[in-house]
């Protein structure tokens, strides 16, 4: 199925950069399926539809092009309802990156609102929690390495280290089974429905107002945690608010997989 999706994506140009106003990362198709969201009560498998995902995080250079084209999202102009004071604080200026923000490093200190605005201009959106977690289970060799001790240890080792003062390039991480790099080991990432990480069966991503995405909540029991790395991600997401701008928090884009047109069946002969 993976090869068919890659062929279909290449045929329609979807593995190339987004066809929106602002260029960004190339994308690859992620074949959908079922998985168990960490810490969710009832252990009900969630169904994830096939989707496209950026192969890497959005870079400082790409976000710079966005704020040049959209001055309202520059550091000195942004509405404080949409980003706190630390927004792009590692940049040298409104339209100057400086030594603390290499062009090819992931952009961080951007709010959920700013990330969504960038991706809208690029013809994309933020991945959902389920999409991100589904794709992030993959290592270099298989689509689900979540039960592998070495895979878990690699994630925990990263979580235990402080962020470097200057982040490495987005190309510094090896691609996983799908061709997606840096989901573990570089920066944390925004998801579109980050609050739903702590909800249990509430379906907050099925039409809930964006206003509900400003604070954590939900009903999962932390005592159900089987694996500490999963608990860490859920704890971080549940602590976020939409205007937060953190030095280790970036983002990448996603896009819905087009639904193939229905094939008309020939009418049965009487």
C-alpha cells in the first residue's frame, strides 16, 4: 500500500513543496491505520486516515519568508493575543535571523496561532495528535517501533538533555520508515488539537471551536502510563496554551489525502 501511495503522490505532485503561497518542506504520504493513543482509557483503537506529512520541521528561513510577506506576524507587530513576548525572541530582529537562528534550523518560539497562519499560507495545516503520534511510532526500519526498547531509550535520552543554545539543521536527523525526519531528537512540535492529548473519548477534534484549544484538560488517568516517553509528550501538550512560544517547540505541516473519486458500477442487465 505504501508504494501505491507514493506513486499516487508523485503523480499529483504532492510529495513536492506545498502549492500554497509560502513554500515549505516537501511532503510524503503516510498510509493510515489503527493505533492505541497513549494513556487513553479503554484502549480503544483509533483510526487514522492516510495523510501527507512534511518530511521535516519548518525552518527559520521559511518562517522569515512568511513574516516578510505577512508583516502582521513580525515580532514587533504581532497581536499579543496570538503570541506571548518570547515570540521569535532568538531572532536578531523582525526580518533578521542572526547567529542564534540559523536559516536551516527549525523555527521555534512560535505560537500555535503563528504556526497555523504559516501553514495556511503554504496550503497546509498542523497534524492532529493522532496523525503525529501515528507517524512518530516509526523508526528507520518499520512503521511501528513503539515496543522496541532501543527506540524508547533513544527518545528518553533526548528528553533528558537540555536544548542546545543553537539548534542543529533540520537535516541532522535520519529519516524514518516513511521518510520523515526529526520527530524525535530535535524539537517538540505543535499539533492542531493539542488539548485532545488528555481527553478520553470526547472527540474534541471533531468540530470543537478553536477557542477550546487554549488550555489543557481531559480525563485520562496518568497511572495508566506504560511508557514514560509517551507520558512526557502528553504532559507537555496538556500544559500548552495557544499563545505560548517556547524555545524547544516548533512545527511541521500536514495535508489531507485526496479521496479517490468513486468508480461507477455498470448497470446490471435485467
